[in-house]
């Protein structure tokens, strides 16, 4: 089984889909999906895009370019400007929450979640 086939199988089973269900959702034949999963064929790019969309991952993950399943790809040259914008958004959220009636421990949890998910 090739790496694309392994990833399709892994993601399909994690999502609880049968081959028949995934094939229907991706608008491909069950026989084609079976061939992809067993490494007998590799999906064309348009099929790979459909499968990635249904399986909630990126095409880069499926072809082995990254280990991040559903990451966001950012142009490194634009990263400093993007981070400035993100920081301003978080500051705005913090200011909005400052006068809320949310308990301090819940606010800490929210901040931890936001900062954890912030990694690009």
C-alpha cells in the first residue's frame, strides 16, 4: 500500500466511513477508492482534492509533503504582517472580554486555547 492509500484508509476509518460511503461522498467509484487504498493506482489531482475535502485534510498531507493534517499554508514573506494582524485581533478580544462576567479561570482557558491554536 502506498502512502496516499494508507492515509486515505486511516482517515476514512477514523471518520467511521466505509469505502462505499466515502466513494459516494467524493463522487468516485468504490472500485477506484479500493484501488487507491491498496496502492494499485494513484488518484488524479482532482480526485485527490475531492478526497481531501471529504476527509478534512490537505492535499499536502495526503501526498506526504507535511505531517499536519489540516494546517494552513502561509507565505513566509507575509508572515510578519499576518502576525501583527493576529496580535491586534487577540488584543481586541481580550479588551472585549475584560469587562465580561466570565470567571477568571475560564478566561485563562480561552487564552490558552487561542494561543495554542495560534501556531502557524
